């Protein structure tokens, strides 16, 4: 299977991407980090954590509550 970029953006100066590399196999890229050979659930979790970390770096998440 040819790799397919499912999602790509840039937040806090870092590239964030979700790439499908096979049937239910994904790679998540966050800046210089690459997480390979991940299943659907692991990739979804990692992608979410990367996006939330970048949003926190941009000051868009209030860690102090309401």
C-alpha cells in the first residue's frame, strides 16, 4: 500500500502529520519525532497528544482551570 497523508498541519512551529502506511498502520510525525508502525488507537492517542501539546505551547490551553 502506498503511504497516504491523512492529516497535516503546523502548530507552535512544528509539523504535525498522520500518515497511513498500511492497513490499520499509521505513522505520526511531530516536529523531529516520528512514531512508526502504530495501530489505529495508538496513532489516534499520539496524534491527539501532539496536537494538545502544540496548542499548550501556543498558550491556547488554560492549565489553571476556568
